[in-house]
């Protein structure tokens, strides 16, 4: 069964919110997962893995702090959704030549859409690197993987984002539908379900406006 | 030829337009999506055929209606059902309907029809694919369906008064598009000329649904009494639109599509400003306007509702139409910026209902100034969606004061100001509105209260005297969604509703009506403060009549002796 990209975005947004991210971050998580699926990359798998790993963790332990010049998380590994949003917010600095160093980062695949947005918004070419992988965001997005499996690993020890000329690699092959396994869909659906209020007799009667007859 | 200096009239202030009471008084216009669709179908000479119509005496079966455009064909696939009356409900939580539909991209094969038969009647519980563009359902009007079948079976025409009391034989209870339940994403069809304007897929689906429903009622009568049954008289047939029940789901939609909302309203405001700026009007245009005003009066007279709020609004509207027509008898409508003078008169002489109808009516004689604006009404939300993290917090503070000044004046500690909560129920994901202080629903609150959230964000900005927004957002991720909204609304003046959407007195039907007016709906009939009924395509030509008639001039009743 394939999914429309809108369904993937909506499910991912709700799942991210259900896992405790703020609405604004969840909106961007939805768009990011959609971007990855539309690029034929395993975005839903990465999101499901991340949300499971960080379920219950506080924002303060996952967000970037830059006391040492390198973004790092107090709790160990950076959340790529929080860091990704911050990368977009700091895109101008990066485009102007200020390289960004990130410490240990979970599911770094999820950073790709944010760096792509940062490059696009500033009409510049950015490069994203972690051990075994270089991604260049220019006229095309090109992936150069030197260690098999580097792209969809659970964690990277360090990540670097720089303003750099177009690099080599395999261009993305866009698709119009997402292919998500039932197991991954189930994980995301369970997180999304946390955003739904239990159905009660009172809410069923009044919440949508009982009013006059709807069968006449 | 003497050059007349035209004076630029600015579009109206968003602080005036974007109030809920005004949005809830909008009317259909030349820019409404139904009218955009029918103008195109006519101009491009679309052809229509009924490829399949296989429905038994119980009313169970299927039908396929295909519309052939210059480049592509689209097919409405209908599945008719024999629904026990106790199962009939317009709520999202219903599980069976009298008829279900999908708009297919092309012409379906037998295998497509079998696949869709397994899924479309189940609606949200089924799955459709990227060859399907919409998913919808409809229920019969209990007041009218059996009566009309009976009349026709006995060889009689139904009574016009009874038809007009309801206005439709079936009403749709949801029309899903853009990727829902597996359907094609809007992005995959948005580049096609015929779907460039918003909601054209949904409007085409409803237009063909109306044709199906009328064929079905005649078919049922003919099966019941083959010897005596007659079809509906063409003039009566046109009096049936297709009904629609709309609930709370539309309110989140307009809050979640700020660029789209902006573009709809900006097009309408630009049209109004262009017409107000005209230095003079021809006698023909003036006469045309006066005729439309009289027809709109008839429309207001025939508009019925049992809801006290709408009854009061209709009293306003009818009085406004009398005042307008009395004023027109005296007014000079040809020189000295006649429409601007009329508009300024209306701002003081008419209630909000009448003012907004006047805005729609002024567009009627000026298709050449107005119709082209429909191409500006689509939106790419992604183009304005990303946060500008380099913006200085002082600028964010300034735009917050500009866009949300009204919200910064509200006492958000007061219970009335935050009395309501928008949430989604786990029961078929039905959108609902609850009572914050009476129900345990606050943990499930959706971000549909921009005013309150902007006020909270503004309060926290006090601790950030300077620096870029990026730093503020890293510290305050809970404000991220509303920083985005503020930045969008600073660029797009009509993107934000400038009213409290969680106040104890909020009327969700105002948001529903704003959206439905852009669809082209008429006869708004609230059934509570949070759902309403409307009529679509009433008096419109049927598919086969488009080529030979007027495709656009049908939304107001004709004056006596003219057609």
C-alpha cells in the first residue's frame, strides 16, 4: 500500500507532537519526513526510530547548546528535528561562511530536509557531512556515501555543515508516493494517537454541535 | 480621447476584513470556485457522457459520469446504497451513506470499478490511490426524496414550494481531496490548467454528483411505475442544487492554510478596490448592477433558516436590500467614481451582511476586471512557511503588535477568553470544540488559537531585548508555530483571522461560511453554532446544458419575465 505525501506529512506531524515536540517543531518534522519520502529515502523509518528512542526525554536534554563552539546536547545526542529547525534559523550565518559543527546526533538522515531548506532559502550551496557520508545541496541534491549504511544510521558521532561548492554523488530520484511498512506506520500511528482526545458521551453529543436533526 | 485620472483605492484594512463577524457574512461572487469551474467548462466546450448507469429497484448499483476536457477526462464514479433510515447521519462519525463517490483521473476500467467498489462505500475506512482525486458521500433529504419519487412515479410534477423549502435531493456530508485516504496529492495535479484555481476537483465532483442525483430520482420513479412515470420538468429540475452539511473540519483548514486564505481574500479585496476606483460607469454597467441588486433581493427573500442567529442576519440582509434598492432609485451611478460613492454609502447605511453582499454584487458587471483574479487564488504554502531566524526580536515584537494588536488587548486570564478548546476526537478523528473548564480535553488542544498564542509569545519576548529570532526560538520552542504565523501575516495581510477563536462567544459557523462562500455556496443555514447546511449549484445548468446556455449567470433568481 502506498501513501500520499500529504498523509505522510500529517501522520508525521501528529506523531512528532504526540511524542512531545512543540507544535512548531512538529509541523517541521512533518514537512521533513515528507521531503525524505518524496526523495525516496527512509524518512518515516528514521522518524519512528527517533521518536521511540527519545520518548519521554525533555527538550532541554535534546536541544543544541553551543558553549564550546560545537552544538551539543546536555543529554548526550542531539535531536535532529530540534537541531534541524535551528539550522534553518541560523541559515544566514552558515551561508555567509560560518561552518556549523554538531556533536553526536541521532538519526542524522532527518537533518537533510532542513539543510536543503537552508540552502534553498539563501540561494547557496551547502554541504552536510558525517563519517561515511557527504551530501551536497546545490542545483541538485547529491548523496555520496563512502561507508555502506552511513545514510540511515541511528547516530553520527559528529556532523558538519559548511558553505561549499557543488559536490559529487548520486542525485536524488524523486517519487510521488511514499512506501511505508505496516510496522513503521503502526509506530507513527500510536504516537499520533496521543494527540486525539478519548471519545466521551458528552463530547460526542456536544463537541461537533448536536443542534437540530441531521436526518431530514 | 480625454484621459481620466483614476484614483487608486487601497484594499480594505485586514483589521476590518478579518474579523469573524465579517468573515461570517461573506457571500458567493464571480470569484467563487463553482463559478470559476463552470466558466471554464463552458469556454473550453467540455463534453459529458454517462458511461455506466446500473442501478436496481432498491436503488443499489453504480454509475459513471465522464467529463471530457481539451486534454484530459475525469470520471465521477457513484455507488448507490439502500440505507436503513436509522443509519443516516451527516456526522463524520457515520459509517454508511445513501451514495458514495470518487472522482477518477481518466476513465475507469472494469477492474478499477471493482477495486473502488471494495473501498469507496467504506469512505474513511477504505483506501483509494493516486488515480483517484476525491472521495465523498451524500445522504438523501428525507423531506424531499420519497415525495419527489412518488410524484414522478404518478406522472406528476412535485410542488415548487416544497422543492424550494429544501432545495436539494441529496446533501454531501464530506468531500475529501488532496491526498486524503490515499488519493492523489494536490501537488500532482496543481499544474493542470483546469485545476489551477483552488478546489476545482471538489467542485467538479459536486457538479457531476448533482447530475447523478437528478438522474437517480427519475430512474427510481421509472422503475417503480414504468407505465406512468415522467421525468422532472426542466425548469423544476434546475431548482435542485446539491446540499451539503459542513462541520468543524473547515475551521482548522482555514487556520492551517494562511497563505491560501490570504490569496482568496486578497483577490476579493483587489476586485472591490478596482471597481471602487473606476472613475465612471457606462449606463449598461449601471443597469446591470441594478438588475443584480434586485435579483439578490429575491435571493435574500428565498433564503431560509430556523437558527436564531441566521434569522436575525437575514432580517438585516433583507432590510439592507430594501435600503440598497431605494438608494439606487435616487443615486447617480455613472459619474464621479460612482461605485466608490455607493460603497461609502453602504459602509454607514448597511449592516455587515448587506455590506458584504454589496461587495459581491459590485463585481457582477465587471467580469473583465474580476475574473482574471481567480488565477491568483491558489497558494504554495511552502513559499512563505519557513521562519526567518535572522529577523531581530525587535522586528518580531513590532509585527506582533501590528498583526495581533487586538489580541494583546485581551485579558487572557479571564475564563471567557479561553473558554473553548479545539481538539480531535479519537472517534473517526472528528474535529470538535469543547469547554476548557468543564472537560478534560486541554492536553489535546490543537494550535488553533493564534491570538492567545501570540500574546503568550509577546510576553516572553520581554525577556529578549535584542538579538535574532533564532535564539529566542531555541529557548522557547513552544512559540515556534506562532512566530511562523506572525511572519506569514506580516507578509500576507489577510493570512490571519483577527479575532479570538477560543472565546466563549466564538461562532465556528463564521469560519465555515467564509470558506463556503469562496466555494460559491448559497443559503447558509446554521444548524447549531458549529455546523451548517448550504446549497451548491442551485439553478445552475446541468452538464449537457452548458454549451447552449449561460454558464455563469445563475446564482441569483431571474427577475419576472426574464431568463
